[in-house]
C-alpha cells in the first residue's frame, strides 16, 4: 500500500467523481482508477460502489476513508514537526551536570539558549562528575559537563573552562592573614570535602598526598554552599575553584592562593563518540563555543 494511492482514493471520494478528481489532481482518470484498484488489491477489499453513476463508498471504503484522513493528518503534521526540529523550534536536550558547575556557569548558558530557542527543553540531570561519564556513555544524557582529564576512548571532548584552586578558610583562622599558604602547612587542618561521587573529592586527597600527608576529613557534603557554611563556622578548611568565591555571600570566609603550586580545575564538555546529535544539540554546543569566545564564563572570577 502506497501513500499516493491513499491520497488518490481520498481525492475521488471528496470530489464525488473520477472526472472532478482527475481535474483537481492533474492526472488522467485511468491513472486514478489504476491507483485505487491497486489500493483495493493491497487491502483485499472493494472500496467503491461502482454500480451507480456517482461514486459511493462500501462499508470497507468508509472505514478506509476515515483512517486515511487520519494518516494524511499525521503525515502533514510530521512534515511540520520535522521542519520545526530542523529549524530548532522544538526538541529536548538531556544534560548531565555537577551541581558546582551548574551553579557557576549553567544559568548563563540556559539564558542565552532560551533567548534563541525558547521551545527547546533543557533537561538537567545533576550528578557528580564521576557518574556523568557513565550517563553519557550509556546514552542516558546527550551532553555532559565533567572535570578533565576523562576517557578519550569513549567521548568526544571539548575543553570548556579552566580555573585555579584556592584555600577557603574562616576569616578568624590563624592562617587567614597570609598572602599564600603551602599545602604542607595544612597537614594538621580539618578538611571539608565533597562526597566520593565527586571528582573534587579524589583530587584534593591526591593533591594532599603529593604534598606529603593524607587530609584529615571532618565533613563531606554534596552541596557546595553547605561546605562554605561549614568553613564559615570555622569547622574546617577546603580547596575549591576560585570562581566559587564570586557566588558566595558569607563574609566569614576568605580565600588564599596555594603557595608555589598552581592547582588547575579543568572542565570539559563530553558527548558520546559516533553517537547521533540532534539539530538542537548541535546548536547548544555551538552556543557554548560562542559564549566562550565572548568570555561570558569569566564573570565570576576574582582577579
């Protein structure tokens, strides 16, 4: 059964005769008759009552006409939807993003994307950077924001932004008046870290071990703002990217650079290698590149 045969059948029914249908369709009457006979053979039923001068429908013909009308509507709607999709008027992008990255940078991205494509939904899945790689690999999210380095075998990686780790401590801390602090001086300090799901957890432990000690961890949290509040209560210190300082409002917390050690927080955007990318997804990634070039993501850094 072919789509054009359904349209020929509907045209004949709606015009009430082969002659009028042929004139409207700019095809010959024999062509219309052949098309409808082909449809009848495919369905193994008679669609038209040919015993009268005017075109009449059999019971089967009435059913096929009703369903053909629905099919035509769906196909017409499909063309509209595809046109909308190709012109980025609709769609859903599933984005995996750690809470810290979401807090710092995603509002800028979301606002700019909404201004261009208001009908495209950005569906956020907030997890630690470790979990996001698995979500992208398994196809559960389309785009993931992660801490670099990550596995280049499975992902297409686009560098996003770089920042520097600073020591966050209470303003009343004994080291708060220093211009810089060496990592080794933190040997006796209590550390407040992200939970094990987060890349920052492993990074800080590894950094401290490289400095000759294992950090004494007093608290773990999945929320950056809770970590800041614990520091503000003088319950420990932490290492966080410098840009988070531009988001916090607690005046009891001070940041101090790490002496003789440039600790870099490198972020990247990953997509699954060789996976299909929707039109909306491509435009989302393109917008981020444009925002990077314009320096939109450096607003919160304290120079």
